C-alpha cells in the first residue's frame, strides 16, 4: 500500500443527517511507545480495523523500548516505526509530529483502542468547523463498573462543562490537531516530563484557534495507572497539575513512574 499520499481522495461518509465530502484531508496517527509489548498489538489491530486507506498514516515512535514493542509493530505493514531515544512522551510526540505528512495529526497512547468511526468523526469536525485547531475527548478505562461509572460522572459533571467555560481542554491520549497550528506554536514542550503536558498544549493552542472537547469522541484505554496508584491519588495529582499549568504555567509534579 502506498502511504506517500500523492493523490487526492474524495470520501463521502454519512454522519446522522449530514454528508461530508473529505477533500484532500489526510490524517497522521502518532503513537508514542515505551515497553508496550503487552498492549501495542491490540492498539494497532484496532487501527487496522478502522483506518481509512490512503488518507491515514500510522507512526509508532519507539521511545527507547528494551522489550519487543518494535518487533510487534513491524508485523503491521501500514505502520512506520521511528526512534526517539530521549525518554519522555513529549519527546516522542514531537518526533512523530515532525515526521507526520498529514494535514491533521492525531495522538493516542499505545495502550488504547480506537472506536468505530473515530477517524471519520475527527475529519468531519475539522471539515465542518474551519476555525477548529484541536479536537479531544474522554477515555473509557477497563475498570470495574463502579470505577467506570465514577469516571463517567466525573467527565459529565465536571470535565465537559468546565471545558466549555475554559475552551482549552485536551487529553494527549485522545487528541487531533491541525499540523500547521501546532507547528505555529512550536509543538510540544519537551521540558514537561509527564503531568501537565495536555493542559500546556491546550492552553497554547487556544491562542491560535478553537479547541474542542467532545464527550462522544472517546476511545478505550488501559486503567493500569489507576489500578496501581489508586484512583484518588491519581486524580488528585492530575488535578493539581492541571490547575498549576492552567493558571501559573508550571507543573507541581516533576517526576512520574512508568507503569507497565
């Protein structure tokens, strides 16, 4: 399959009562991966089921893995594997961004699974809303029904209403952006190790256009951090770093733990 994207494709997809023509719109999907041999195959398999041929490229950024992450990714012919030895998700995302050929660049994590229509929904939003520079949505964790319901309520009661007020909410594990917009702001801040990276990129992108968080634009992901560090502790750490980055442009928590 040719992923050089030298020809244009027009694809009409019906979404509800709307029909949208996707003209010249191409999307690159960037996946940072550090020792993700337990999850990367499931992630890439979901993309294989739902990708749109010839307008979607997939880039796995091996972020210094010492397991079989790259070997597993090599089993998928549509995947381009590049290396970023400097440890850190921001470094990996930035490297993927610089290699991406698409008009849009999407970022997910290696332990996620995209949902049917996820790519089409993303393109539809950008085609429909010309001033849109970034689109994000929630993640659904593989937790028990009690924790899942609690997290769903958190998004419905706090996250979505707050995102409408601030207009600058992004989750880097479920995030699509116009490439020219993110390049204009200088890309990702690689000085941020982990916490606060999504708040930082959302705050800066808001200066160049509209940033939208949509509740129905979701993907599935591993709840491994919540399981091992606890939902209360994890939620608190994310919250204090969100507010610190949002209002003071700095992070409270400098260190983080890899959980695999």
